[in-house]
């Protein structure tokens, strides 16, 4: 006789044999007993929890010669044929292989025929979520109004992929994972029946590794039964390829005691034993999860896949662990998993990841530069923006231009020296640097240099979002950076308080897209000073319209007429530069004035005379005593290269009369 695996040999044949699904069994049994058979059922749940087995038991209960009954006999021809899978009226369809609408249409055509030798025709569609949308839609009408004596049983491990219209036409039953106690009892029954020498701890570990799947547990026990002697826990770990819990416990002890040599030694020992780096990382993360459960729920041993000696050893070490440290370590391992999965050197990155766990964020020593003694904390004052220096200098220059003293009789007027107004111009750059309190934004680079290399590298990924005298918010591009930098919160907190000289709350947040950020301060440079804080020298007025020659009254230095002449000169210079840029010439109105001199109709008296505004000059005023006035030098102008000569030549046939004006 051919060998029969344990998961097939001990497959449940009655509803009473189904392990760990009491609610489903009770509902189906009562439905059969009362004759309330639904046209379609949907069995949902993880693999190995009894969905397909329940569908076969339902088929036997409906077609047994003693039925319909919730307890089929198992010895009649109908029960035996269904058990062997040879019944003509019980059709099992693998939806993963028959996903198309054509397969479903063929099924619908056969549904119309009556059962051959049974009471009910039962269709079991396994993994029904693999059907296409068209196949589901084709099956809708049949599920809603099937022929008499036809029952559909849909089984799936992913009910989210089943159309809601299909679910609404079925009676849904959710299968849960097998509880640990029920699975261990079932495995013990199989081991006793088959004569497999396995300890209770071994069976418990098998049930934990299978994670609620009874078929997986039976298959693993079937493999272990091939070993010689009594099956121990170490044999289970070696067979499944996982890291033994004793090695994980030793590795966590080395990490807890900050022993890098022992950490590397344990890692090398696992690598020499043939363990994959990614598997070691995953098992270590799961072990830290078990440590967290032992810290929070020491009475719930059934929630972890650990033996009793290891569980007791963990409970003895609980005073050395903190729940925040355990969660942080597990998060660190989880973030390193993609790196190991994609890297060509997983062993290297495993060692680097484990060495990174040796950093203790709670006891990190902060070595930040202390704040200068001459600066004391004070209420913050708004710092002027760099562009605010220019508007503040302009009124100062204007005030200076209007306060030029009048020349006394007998003394030639002199232009005031630029030294008195200098403090007024430079005052906006000196005052703010001394009055406000020291801020983290001003000393950001110095602050980063005083941190440990790990903390400094993490903080360089963020920027200061907001800063107040009592709090600082540092933003990061993603939550992963926030999680990493939180491990250095204590070091950062102490460094900031040492730098600012006051208690400050530090918060790390994820920066929102488009949010305003405070960039690190640039090197301190003098505030921009107005190029010309004093009024420019008065250029000599043009000869034809000079008020000196046409009128004995000379306007004062601050008259609006002189200001207008300055504006005219600036305009003339600008026009000349504009003409030079386009390789052109300025057509001055001097030709018009020359024509006016030659035209007898234009008399000198008709020329406009500048109005008198400020009275007569002193009697002893001498125009020759005025110092020669030089025009104000213009700032350097960077001209573009002259454009090349155009190759355009007018068309000799072009007629201006035919041109269209713009």
C-alpha cells in the first residue's frame, strides 16, 4: 500500500473531527438537521484550517444514505466515494487553474442536469478569489437561483478579492486559526497513534511555528518522525532552518550589555552554521517581539513560540529591559530588512545593523559647545530681514540731504563730509546682532559639530521648522527619519540646553510638503549700505537755460530745479547706454535749439525761465568761489555683446504704399 501523509491520513471525516472551529461546525450541523440548506456557501480563512474538509463533510452529510444527517456514516458507497474523490456528483474545481469565463460557462451548462446517483450535486470551488471578474459575473445568476438539488461551496483565503455581489448571495463562514492548546492536543494524539517519540516541548514548538495552520503542523511532524530517537527542540529548529532560541537569547544579551565583540562572535557563529543573514534578522526581530510580550504580559506564554525554559530565562531578564527600548530595537531591525533583502553583501549589513543597536539613546553623553558668557538669555526680538536694511538707510540719506547747512556770507559753501551720517547708516546692522537672545538657528552648524557622529548625521537630514524661546520643532522628510532621530532625543535635548543656556522642548515632526522651513544661517556679512547716501554734486546747468546767466538769482543747493536737472542727467545717461546696447545714436533736441537761435521768430526772452523760489542770494555771493562740481560716477554697467550685423536687405520691389501698418 502506498504511503499516506499524516495530513491526509488524519483528515477530518465528520464535523466532530474538525479542530478548533466549533462555531462553524455547530451552525452547519443545525442547518442540516433542520433541512435549511442554502444554495451557496462561502468558507473564508487561512490555509490549513479546515475549509475544504468541511465542504467534503457537508457533501457527505447531504448524500449519505442515512441522511441528510450531520453525522454521516462513512461506510456507505456515497460516503466512501466522496472520501476517495471519485463521486460523480461532487465536483471539486481549482479556480487557480480554471479562471476564465469559458470554464464557468461550461460549469453552468452541467449544473442544469440532475444528480447521477446522489441526493445533491455539490460544486466545491477552491481558491475562488482567483476567478476573473467576467467569470464571477457569469456565475452570479446561477448562485442566486440555482436548480434544485445543487449546492455551491466557495472556499477562499482572500475574501477581499471576491466580488461583493458574490458574497451577498452566499452564506459566509469565517474559519479562524487553530488555537494552540487544541493543536497541541491533536498533535499529541497523532504522535501517540503513530508511535512518534516527541516531547511536549517539541509538540508545543511545532504548533507555534505552524501559526495556527493544522496542515502545516501535521506535515512538520511527519518530517520529524523520520529522525532517529526522541525528537528534541533543537531538531525542530534545525529542520525548519530558523535560529535556535538559545542563540537568539545569547545575542540579545550581548546587545543589552553593549558587548560588540560578543555580538560579532554570535553573528559569525550563526553564519558558520549556515543561517541566512535575512533569516537571522527576521528571527531576531520576532524574538524582540516575544521580549516585549514578556514585558507587558508575563502570564501569556501561549502567545509566543518559546519553550518553557527559555520563557523563564526571559522573565528573569525583564528588569534589564525597557518597553521603549524593545520597540525601538524592533523598529530598527524592521527598517534594515529591505537593505539586507536587496544588498549583495547581506552579511556585512547584518553586522552593521547589529552594531548600530549598541547605541544607547538614554545614556548618550552630550558634548556640545557652551554658550558664550557675555550673551544672556532674554526675550526674543524679531530679527530684521536682510532686505530691511535698504529701506532703513534710504530715509536716513533723505534726512541728510535736506539738512545741508546754508553757506554763510563770505564763506564758500562746502559739501559736508560723509563721516557724521555713517553711524546712522550702519546702525541697522549693529543693533540687532547684540540685542536678541542666542538661537539654535544661528548656531546650527556649531551645534551639529558638537554632537556624536550618529546623532549629527541624523539631524543633518532635517531642518528647523519653528523656533521659540521654549521650544524648537525640527522637521524631517519622512517618518522613518523621525523614528531614527528619536533615539538620540536625550543627547539633542542636553546639547540644545547647553548651547542656549535655558530649558527648551525639542520635537521631531514630519515636514509637510510646501511648509516653510528655516534654512541654516549663511555667513554673517555687513548689511547693504546705500551706494550714495548723500545728494550728488550739482552738475553745471545747460548754457541756454542756465538760471545763473538768465537771472541774477541763483537757486539754493536743495532747490527742486536742481533735483530735476539731476534726474535729467541720469535719464540722459540711461538713454545713451540704451542706444549703445542697440548700436544706435541719440538724436538730441540740441538741433532744435540751434534752429531756434537761427530763427528770428524765436527770441531769447521766449525761452522758459526757471521760477524763482527762495529769494535773492547774498550781496557778496561769488559764483567763481564755488568749487568745481564733478558729476556723480555711475555704477559699473555690464553691457551685453553687440548683436551681429543683420543680413536683412530691403526688397527692391517693395512698395511702402502696400505695407500694412501695425
